[in-house]
C-alpha cells in the first residue's frame, strides 16, 4: 500500500481545489492511503508526513515565492534535517501564480 500526503495552503480556495483534485487522483490508485493536510494542521500530522511514500505540496505564489504560511511550514521541517525522515521520498510542488 502506498501512502501520499498532500500539504497545501490556500487563501481564497483555488489552491485547495487543486489539492483536492490531486488527492482524488492519488486515491484513484488502488491501495493508496491519502492524507490531505492544510498547513495550519501540519503540527497534528508529522507522523503521516514521515510515514508517507510521496509528499505533494500546494501553495499559491506571492511576489515570486510561496505564501508566508507555507514558508513557515517549510521552516518547521528544518527540525527534522539531522534525521532526514523524508530522504528518498517522492516530492512534487503544485503551485499557482495567484490564489
């Protein structure tokens, strides 16, 4: 069984629509467990993230970079760097130029 986590930040709902579509696509693969995680709830879901086979990130783009809320999530991951629990995971970023 594969495990996929879709972590996203959405202000106006556009990125959430994309995250939902990505999660639905992943769920269409037999025996795949999918967790849809808003960045505001990431602290409750570290175990899911560490146990996932694939991580997919969704964020709007503001001023040429990710949103501040998504950047805060990225910064939180630095506490795991030494143990590298995400080493060798498949990762993908799904972004929008406007949210």
